[in-house]
C-alpha cells in the first residue's frame, strides 16, 4: 500500500513522503489526511487528523473505528479499500475538493465538532474521551450476559466508582496524571 501512496506524490496538491519539519503545518492546511492501517488495532494518524482538522481518509479494511456509537463516521470521513489505493482514489479526492465543496465543508464542520472525543486534555461533560470510555463500559455492562455478571456488591462498587470518577473528571478535581496511573481493577 505504501508504494501506491508514494506514487501519488507527483500530483498537484499532494504531500506524501518521509519526515518533514512542516508535518503538522501541512496536515493543518490539508483537506484530507490519509489514515493507513497501523501496526496495532489503532493508528495515531486518526487522532492527528482530528487535531489538524483534516478529513480522515481511512485506508484500512480491518480498522475498527473508536466511539462508533457516538461518532457518525460515514458523515465525517471517507473509507477507501486498502487494496485499491491508486489514481481512482486521487481522482475521487480531487473531484470532491473541486466539484463538491459543500460536501467537504460539511465534513470539515463535523470533524471539528467531533475532535473533542479525542482531546484527552478536555474535561467536557458532554464530549470527551473519558465520557466515551465510560459510556462504552456502561454499554458493555448492560449487554453482558447475566451468567457472566459478578456478584451484586461488585456491580454496585463499580457503578459507584465510575460515577465518582466521572464527576471528578468533569469538575476537574482529579488530576490527569492520577487517571493515567490508576490501577485497573
């Protein structure tokens, strides 16, 4: 896939290649950021695209997008088959940018609105990665089969712990360093 991506470097308005000191400036002025498959179940390029404000152009068939119950990924990103990186992909991007500006502007607004889900320094009660993680844990808890449920006193303890942590996070009374170093039960 990387070879196919690098072959597009000669096209106008395209920047791909090795490290450059202007990396974040280039991303910040880009309409799309390519999000190739990472070496694990996630890729830092997705998070960088939100901070740069560019539309994620996801080049992975297997990548499971985070916070799917909270983010309408189809409305703010493009998913392209990773084995079909080539001139048709470039033509599609060019056509969007030059012929469908209202679509690009709408996607960009949605990217900017969803960036709060990736800002680990934000303590917003309505939109933060901490809230997303707590919501995901609550959903797993609700959908867990009854025979796998721990005893009721553990459930009450965990519910109390999650509620207390979320209140402390939202009220900025819990330092971020403590959250990152907290032991997992």
